[in-house]
C-alpha cells in the first residue's frame, strides 16, 4: 500500500519543473485556499442536508421549483462528498499553506483528482441511489451544494493552469453549473423552469466531463515529463 502511495505521489511530483516554478504566488494560494474551503465545507454540509442535495424542476419549463427543507440529518444522506470531496478540499487547504513547491504540487493535484472523482461518484450516487431520474412532471437535479463544490474545484484548477498543465478553458465546464444555479436559486419568473431543465441536462454531460478532466491532468503531466519541458 505504501509503495502504491509513493507511486501516486511521485507521479504528481513534476520533477521536470524547477522548485521555484512550482511555488505558487499569493494569488494562486488564495485560490487554493478558497477552493479547498468550499469543497470541505459544502462536502460536509451537503452530505447531511437534503436541502443542499437536490431540487425538483417542473417538467418541462413549468417555471416551478421545489426544495427539500434545509434541515441537517444525524446521518449522511450521501457519502461520496463526505468521504472524497471533503478530503480533497482539506488537501487543497493544506497545500495553500506549504512553502515547498513540490509539496504544493503533490497535495493540490491529489486534491483536484479526488474532488473531480468525488463529484463524479456523487452524480452516480445521486441518480442511481437517490432516484434522481427524469420522471413524469418532475426533474430532480443536484442542487446548490454540488454546484458550490464544482466552483471550489474550478478555483483549485487555477494552480495547474498556472503551470501550463491545463488550458484555461478547462475551467469553463465546472463554472457553468454554479452560474446556472445562482440564476435559478432566486426563482426568477418564466425562465426558471427552462434554466432548471438545462441545468439538469448539463449534469448528464458531467458524467463525461469530470472523468475527462482527470484523464487530461494525468496525460498532460505524462506528456510534459516525456518532453522534458520546463514551462
């Protein structure tokens, strides 16, 4: 097990980059800290609060939303965010306080990978276990907590983007759900049903986007290491 952990850590070591290049600026540290905070806090809160998990959207375009009560449960309602996304946020918070660039790189990349994986598993858990499927007259979609976690991960992605490992456009797919959710949550008339429907459909695309980002990070690091480029 320890050999496996060392192998994972060495993959993210980015030994082809100089130490000073890996050391993040104050702005990047703030992004890592804020993103980690959002993942940690909303990962825990969403796990115990059904009101942060899902909304009922009228089918289709009916302009009505239904929210469960914002009441905390004594047991987790969902587990993937609690045991995967929340630790990802913690790793990002720790990374933001480190002085060694290689430690920051390892912790932040592990945190990002766990955050993306936890979000993907949450979608599986939500739609397969919680029954969040398209049904007559109702469309259950992940709600505010999930969107805030994706926003946190998008902030954490600023670090690999600053290193040239990811293109800036890789942030866009994770920013779309929070933008739609912030528009839907105030329940504006007429457009709310349409936006809720679009938001729900976009969540299905995340089944492809989240694993693709994990693969992209790993493949880009492997490519840059093989090229031996200092970026």
